[in-house]
C-alpha cells in the first residue's frame, strides 16, 4: 500500500507537471500569435498610411506644385508683391512634399524591402548624421549573405532603430557603433554607444523598462530571438540582439509606387 | 562480556543490523552537510537520539535487562522530532499551527499512556510497552506524510521528485510507519519482558522496514546539496 502511494505520487505529479508544461506552451504560443498579429497589424497600418500619403497627398501636392509653377509664370509679369507671395507658396508646397516623403519613408522602410538590411541601416544612419551632431559607424558582413525573411529583416531594423533612438534620447552619447553579423545560423546586431550607460538588471528588477525595451523583447519573442545588455569597461552600453536565420521565401511586399492601386473599371 | 555481545548478535542478527543501519543516514547527513536545513537538522538529532537509545537497548538486551522504558520514552521524542520536520516543510501557517498543537497533545497523551500502562513507573523490570501511543504516532505521521504528498502534487513546485531529498525521506517514513501501524496495536500484548510471545516472521517486519527506511533516508540525503538549499 505504501509503495503504491509512493508510486502514485511520483507518476501523478509527473503527469500533472507534463500537463502544466503543455498548458504553458499553449498559452505562450497563443500570446506569441497575438503579439505577431498586433505587430503585423501595426506594420500593415503603417503601410496603408504611407500608401495614402504617397498616392493621395503626395500626388495632390505635386499637382498643386505644377499649378503654382504655371501660375507663377503669369504672376511674374505683374506685381512684385504678388510674385513674392507666389514664391513663398511654392517653397511651402515643396517643403510639405519633402515632409510627406520623409514621413512615408519613416513609416515603411522601402530601402529595406528593396535593397536589404545593410542598405536600410546605412540610409538610416546617414539621415541621423545629417540631423544630429553624432558620429555613427556601421559595419556589416552581409554582402555575400542571402536575404532574410521580411519579418526577420524588419525585426532587426526596428530593433536597431529603437536602440539607436534610445542611445540618442537617454545616454547622452556622441558616438554610436552598429555592427551587423550574419552566419549560417544567426543574425547578430550589436549597438554600442559611449554614453552614460544603464544597469539592465536594475531596470528589470524595478520594472523600469519602458515601452521601447519591452517592444524590443516582444518583437524578439516572435522570431525566437534574444537580447543582452552589458556595460563595457570603457563606458556606455552595448546591446546584442540575436535572431535565428530565416531565409527569404520570395514573397516580397509590393513597393510603394504612385498609382499602384487597381483602377476601377466602369 | 564480549562473548555475550557476540552471542546476542548471533541470535538476533536482524535486530543488530537494524540498530547499526542507522549509522548510514547519519554519516550521509554529516557528509552532505544537510544539517543546514532545519528539517534535516531535526532528522540528524533524531538519528543521533535513535542510535544512542538503540545501543543502550542492545546493551540491556544482551544482559537480559528490561529495556522497554527506553522504547517508551523514545516514542514522544521520535514524534516531536519527525513531525517537527514537517513544520519546516509546510508553507501553510494553519498546518504549521496544527503540527504544533498536535505535538503538544501527543506529548501529553504518550506520557499518560506510559503511566497508565505502567502504574508503578519505578518498577523497571516489570515495565511494559505503551498501548496506544505507537499506533497513534504511526497514524499521525502517516497523516502528515500524505498531507505533504498532497501539497507537493497540488503546488507543482518540484520539477523532479526523484531528485528531491525530502520526497525520499517522506517515502522512507511512509514505509516505516505504514508497516508499523499494523504491528503497533499488538506490541503491548506481544512484547512483554516476561512471557515474550513468539509471533514468528511478523516480529521481524519492523526491522526489515526500518532498514529499508534507512536506505531511503540515505538516498534522500545523497540528493541534498547545501548550495541548492542556499539558492532556495
């Protein structure tokens, strides 16, 4: 009887643990799917907004610019004051067109879709260097590596954006180094800055992680990736994200293009 | 004198092996430094107490002196120390409170049992075994062990029971007390110093299970790690 009780406890507990583990896996899978859906919706929404900006507002602004050009030729012959107002209007429209292009590019990294991660990161840091007083360096060994799946590339790109933005916003750094390494199994992204640094353990313990860091972890959870933060002895902070390689399947999203939408046939 | 011991060992080999088998878990506890855990510390105290009383009883038995008083005194001590182990293992405050309350009640009951069975307590030669205390002790211990198993299954905090020290300790105690619960009610009538009743193989059952229990205790303690204990 006693032996039976001992055996029962052993087997029953093992079975319960197995069931609990299964349940946790189902829950985790469900959470992952929810997160994936949320991020996909976000990206789709970004794409839709960018498409609308590009196709509707962008086109209308270009047409407005053309009309203003024609009008300015007529006005040039008349009063100086009216000519000035016309030129100001033209420059405002031009500026608006530039803003719309920038917002569209920020919403959907078209360079990433067309030319890959390295080109998109290069474009991103070039733009940052123009706007900030920062030294950014980028190294990659992706020249011979095949393109990765859209999800993996977008995840790496968004994480890189978040890490760099965090460094600029919080670390008071003057230099950021981005390193992208691909091997047969993993893609590694290392972002190092020379700022004030932070203690990742303390942030985790005190629940101080903001939406940025949580967003990084959520994105990584979907692609089975990991992230580690460390404080180099030289100061600053180093973030190392690693994602398993998933090669591109060939189903790329259509790039943003004016008049892309199907025309209605009457 | 030595011949007497040798003669006793030759006549009662199983009883002697049982006494000295206690040294095994005792050595394991010292070697694995399991005393850092309060439950294992109580087990260590119990084993030291047990080996001491067993050796005294062995000595008395060799010289044919009544040693039942040591057995009777050992019952409340054994219950306090072994149920005390569960006091440290249970997380529920209510259960802990119950362990303490029942411990006090049992102490009083076992003293009453000793006195009621032996009205002349100073008559060591005619001393008899307790009538109910051993049975009650077995039932109470079985109850705490089963409650512990239930809590273990319910909480699911232990990923691998087979490498969990206290599971083996409980299994050993379960075997010991389960076997003892069947024999205990008859002990007072069977094991009398005068008119010892020979019940054959059944009288050896507690010895066999005690050895098995000591083996289980050794297995349990061998899984104990002071580092693991410090981490938890």
